[in-house]
C-alpha cells in the first residue's frame, strides 16, 4: 500500500528490479481501475514466483486479462512465459510502456492487445492458453462478472486434442451489503465447467500475503465433471405436512415416517428447518448417492435427514447436543427392523473435542450440515469439527468424504464459507426455495459441497 499513490510501483521478482508506471485516480480520467497496481496483483505475482520459480514458466503461453498496468502478466514474462497482456483499448499505452520497461531489464518480449471479455478472441489464437491470469477484476459494482467467466471459458477450455489451461485469480475481499461476488463467481465458473479451489494462505509468498486477499485456482473439468455430485430436480412425490401437536408427516415413494418435536420445541434443535427439508429432498432425488454410504449428520435436530438417509439404505450416525438427543432418539427408534439402513445416535457438542466413538470408528462417505450455521459464534468450532470428521479413515483405500452444507442465507454463512475455502474445495450448488409446514412464506436455502483439498 506504500506505493498506492506513487507514479512508480517497484517490485523485485526473479532477481530483477521491476518498476511499473501507474496513474493515480485513473477512474476520474476514464481509465477505470486498471491504471493502478493493486495489492492483489502484487500477491499473485509473488505467488507465481514461489510456485513456478525462475524460468518455471518458460515455454508456456500465458495471458493476463483485465491486465491494467500488466504487472501480473509481466511477472509471468519475467519467469520465462510467452506472455500476452490484454485489457480495454484505452489502457494499451500503459501496458506497452510497462512491457518496454521489462524488456529493458532483459526479460522476454511481451504481446499487448485489446480484448473485451466475452468478445472476439480470434486475435488471441491459438487457444487455449496454458495459463490465464486475473487480478482484482471481480468488482460487480463496476464490471459484470458474467462476461469475465465467458472470457475464462473461451481462453482456457480445451480445443480439439489440446487440453484446457489453468486459471489463477487473485481477489481482495470487499463488503457488499446484499451481494457476495465471491460466491456468485464460484457459481458461474462451476456452471461453466471449471473446478475451483482456494490456494491455502500457507502456499502464498511468505511476505506478500494478506488475510483479505485470496488466490483461486480453476481447472477445466467440463460441464459434467465439474459437478462432482449434482442435485438434480426436487422429487415431486416428497410430501411434508404438519399434523396435530408437534408431529410432522413425511412421505416419499412408498415410505412414510412421522417426526416428533417439529413445531413447538423449546430449543433451535426442536424445529424442522428448511435446510433439512432441502437436503432430504436432494437425497430422495438421488437415492443411489446415499444407499450403502456411511453418513454423519452434525446438528441433526429432530433427525429428518438422518431418518431419510437410513430409509434409503445408509448407515447413519446422527449427532447433536445432549439436550436434543431425547427427541432425536425417539424419531430414530420408530424406523424398526424393516428400515433398509440404520441410525446410531451420539452426543457431539462442536465446542468440545470430537467423541472417541466417532474418531475411533470407520470413516464417513458423506457429512451433512443442515442449517448448522445459525450464528457467527458457531463458525470456527463447526469448521473444526467438520475438518476432524472428514479426516477419519483417510488412510482407507478408495475412501473419499465430502460435506453437504445447506443453510438459509445468514451473515454467518459467508463467514463460514470464507474460512472453509482455505481447507476445502467449495462447490456452490445454487439455491432453492423450501415450503415449510409451519411458516407462511417459502425459505431460500443455499447448497454447497465441500471436498478436502489434496
């Protein structure tokens, strides 16, 4: 930040002393935000150096889009890449000047061109590039995210026998009261055919890193492969209705169950929340994904998801705090010997160590969190619990565990996902509206799948 208002922005990289020209208040002169070297650009440039090393990009075709000053693309060139800088036409002079400065200190020559996201890309052939770089371009108040994703797809997806390229994106957190651009970007790139993961902070440069700047890596997987586990349509024959007292009837296919403690309970665990219904519908719509699986539900409450999974043939461990267990045990016990699966009920308070009854058992295939993220004070203890239970049985051959999170849109959910991206690959799965038997209006529920980073 020391050089935010200076005409020159210095950067040491690959043994070279680089200096980029930048302009203050470029927004006021019609140049937009691209005339400044922003912190996220410096963080990404130094990450390239740490990850690839000197000459580590030699022979690779690299393009920076939304390049502005060109700092990140020029850093790639300093590491040996055959680099192209692209942005809107009015910024070409700045990219060209900084490219000339790089050549003057002995780095390879760089191509500079104009490119509007999602527009004509014939002048960028041959496609795809080996690596596409994006720095601090997710600014929805200034630039639409959809054209950016179209550009990434055009420049990185496979062409014929040529495999797809990688994408590296740096992003500085900014507050938007009613919108999370990070989540929207992840949803769009996943739908476009990319897998996305957050690069752990420990892998960033030791000096040039910040808690509020993330680096994401995108890899092309195709429209089908990017959806590791799709939700599919909600099933038409899933019915839920409130009966007398606090009993709720659930019917799907030939199965009917009744759950106690769903409407007038004294604690949050004794309600039937919209997120539980959404996940239960998801499993009924894709019964094969849960049949025969070992499922752990955290914060099971009245046990809707656990009961549905057991009816579909899963081996379920349903957990919650001690105060919630009487109702949970009662609902689990009603299934009887005809149930295709099984339910074991255990006490698990996330603020305490994971019980040995869970840690010492076999690993899980699926971990479920339905509306567990209800307040900010639970975020870190819940995430620690999720990390612990997904690690169980990691040495088992062929064992892979993923987490399904469904939650109503609360600020605590954003906090949880921001933290989860550091240890999990997060795949947003969109949102759905759920009709509750005890509430007048549908509730919006967001769905996510989390996969342990390799």
